[in-house]
C-alpha cells in the first residue's frame, strides 16, 4: 500500500515558556503512591529566576518534529489560534519539514502555551494553558486523513477528548499512544476499550500505576505490588496493547510485548539542561525505531534513550533531537 504519510501526530501544540530557578525545594512524598515527588516554594516569597527561554512544545508537536528529523514523512493534526503564536508554530513545523495541511486554525481563541519551572536537578513542573488545543476535532473527514498514514502517534488530548479518542480508533492505521493526564485520570473505565486497538502504549511509572489501580480488579493492590515494574507491564499488556512501555526517569525504561521483558538504562547526556519533552522524544523515537529496525524493540529502545539524552543536553523539547544521519552514525560506530 502506498501511504501519503509515514506518521500523523495527534494532540497538542504550544509555545513553551521556561524559567530556571534555584529556589525550588524537592520533597519526597511517601503518603501518595500517585504523587511520589513534589516541587515546593516558600509561600508568599518573591523568587529569583536565573534564566528564561521561549521555545516550542506540546506532545504532538514534539513528536512530529522528532519523527521528521529521523527522516519520516510527517503531518501534525493539531489546533492553533489565529494569532502570532500560532503563526510561529506553523513556521517551526515548516522549518523542520513537518506537513502543516492538517493543522486546524481556530478563530477568536489563543494558541496554547505551557509555563515550565525547572529546579536545580533540572526536573520540571509545567502549567499548561490548553487554549486552542481544546478545540481540536477529529471527525469522519479527519479519520480519512488518518487512514492515509502508516502510523498515528497520539499524545495528550483535551476539550472533547472522548469524542476524539472514539474517532481516532476508527482508523485502519496502527496507533501508538502516549495518553495525557486527563485520559489517565479518567481511568480504565473510560479508556480501557481503546487499549485493545493500541499497537504501542507509552506511559511513565506513575501513570502506569494510575492506569492499573483505576481498574477495580487491582484497586486494592498495595504499594509493593504496584511499584513492581513487571507487574505493571503484565497487567497493562493484558488490557490489550501489543507493546507496553514504561519509562522510569533516571532508571531508564522497560517494555513488554507479551513474550519478552526488555530493559534499557539511560545514556548519560554530555550536559543536563532540562527534561522538558523527554517523554515525547522517547515515545516517538521508539515507534520510529520500530520502523527503522523492522520491529526490533531492543534497538528501538536504545535509539530512544540516545535521543532523550540529546534532548536533555539542550534547552527546550525540540532543540536537541537527533537526525536520521546522526542516528545511523551512532549505530554504525557501536556495531549495532
């Protein structure tokens, strides 16, 4: 079959406003298995900003740029406002070779943005204004567009997200899914039926735990059981995805395809700027690796941590993304 696109990404696009501060206090939270680490600030204080940046982000945007830089024919199905921020986002897509013909421009609504706070450990907290992203629509017309791609890569959704989910999964195309907080918080009852149609599901450990315990069958499981990665992988794989991937931050990532458990340690970056966009880079690079390496999960995971290390070493979610040429040089040098 001749496809018009290798990938269509579906989800959010934003301007990312990021500031770095040494004023954040990191707190380990033992009382809530779903919120195990907190970033705190002195109440009522005026806090010093060390430096700040404006870049581009959003799950579907980051994934689209990542996939395009890896040599794929990519279009982004996102919503922007009729404003300067939206025009800048379109220009950024064009700069990176991402097709813009599926972008939806919403009148009288501003383009979305996210406000990131980065602490001394270079981890971040983000405050997201979804804005135009809430007005993204996927109707029968958009499903026909999705059918023209090899893969749909879907990220966090807002607005009428239940309707979008229902229609995206009507496509005949393989779907890789990195669900957002809204979808995961709605729980297994809301999204479980779509997991059966998911080719690859990517979540972090906290998200995996949330997805597991919102299923009444596992709601009473204790902390020890829920912190076991193999338990989480097996349960979520039972929900239906062909490949389940759980990212573990500094502890790398694990995957399961129903037969084999895979683990990949992180690769240490040459410098650590911030972790914005790491999840998007990992997930989209992984599905790219499945295409590049004929379904070899181990190679795809290695490529993913290589790309995330590169992203962490640069400011912003997209600036450090590898190119296909750079990837092939890495694999050739390591005889992979």
